[in-house]
């Protein structure tokens, strides 16, 4: 399967809709959270009625990537019964996405609100998860990439490092990697005492299987670093991006932002300041991409030149 080289874009987060000017930006790509636009599983439709007109405007303007948060991809329900198959697969086809990413964590209909429930990094789970991933990629019909998760505790029963687990799963499944650089940074902050190493992670995973990259920021709260997406991209993560772009050839770099988290510790959200923050990060992301591959490699640059 091939992945187009697009450039730098944003995740289309519903928390930003209504005040951040997505449609005014010359983005190279837009990542759609399928969970945020799908209709409920107990309803008859595919797209939430509130998202129909919005998605029509977006699909006319941008190349789209798909992202499945709560698809139940790696849970224990029958794969065909999951949101990934019943909603996200047809949405990916309707929106003509070039690839889909999912999270490396557990989830099913009973606890899909649990965010950081990491996979058990074991040899047995690598085999089980790879079989589901391979079947799901066949259903999508486009490359399926797995996002390394930020997590606060290692799942009991793990018998191998995260990076070895991912490398083995990709080998068995024939799928791809959606590399979240801020998740790497967060995990190193929280698991440094047990020897977590970004350098070892990047030296172990197959860099040629990276097809998309996530960038974000976060903050320390009560002695733990949180992947909140509520600040500018962390400075250390920019250095990681330069390193990875020098050694890999992803199709897109996607920046992530939340706003609800900005109310943390009595702090008030400032949409004007946050808009400036996002646009500044976008420019910095484009500059990093251009240093690695040249300006003409980005979709918007090619479009403007044409």
C-alpha cells in the first residue's frame, strides 16, 4: 500500500470547532477523528447530523486522514461488532482518506471512556493484536497505522519493551506506525525511573513503517506529566521531529490541540491566544518539513505554485 506525501496539517478536533478558523488555513492535510463525526451505534445513520454540512465543506477543501480513537480495535469484542468496523470503516471510504490511525490501547463498549489503558506488551498479545490489525486494514482498504500511546502504568503481564512489541506487531500484521512524538516524550518523563528511553524506542522500531506523525504539548500536574494537548508543542518534541524526519519519510505531520484542558487549575481558556499559538506551531512545523524535504514537497506549496 502506498501513502501520499502531503505535508503538515491539523487534527480536526471538535473542541476547536466554532472558533478556530480551520477552513481559512492552507493546510496540507486534515486529520478527522471518526468518533467525533459518526452517528451512535444504536442509530440508523452513518454521520452525526450536526457534522454533515461541516464534513461536506472539509472534504471539498483538504486531503483527509482518518483517526479512530474508540473503535474497539484491540479490545476483546468480536471485531465485526466494533465501532471501528460498523462506523469508522465506512466513514473512511466516504471521506476518501489516504490512511487511518488507531490507538494502541484496549477498549470495548463497556469502558471506551478509558483513555490510557495500554496494551499488554507481551508476545502473545502481539500475535492476537496483529491478527485483528491485519483484518482491519483489509477492511479499510488503505494503510492502517498504530499510534504509540501515552500511558501512566504498564499493563500487568507485559514481558517485552513497548518498542519491541510494536516492531513485532508490525512485522506480523503488515500494518504501519503512527508515531506520536509527544507520547514518547510524556512516557520518558513518567517512566524514566524504570529505564524508558526515547533513543532506544527510535532505534528499535522500523522507521520505514512510519507514515504519520503526531505533535503536541502537555504539562506537569501533581508530579506526573500529562499528554493534554493544551500548550504549544513541547520544545523537546521539535528536536525529535527533526531527528525522525532526517531518517524516515512520513506522509504527514499532524499537530494536536485541546481546549477543555486549558481550564486546569483555575486557568481560563483564551481562544485568541490559542489561535495564535496554533498558527505559530503550524509555521514551525512547515519549516521543519521544508528543511527535511524541500518546500515543493508539501501539498499546499505544490498547489500554490500550480
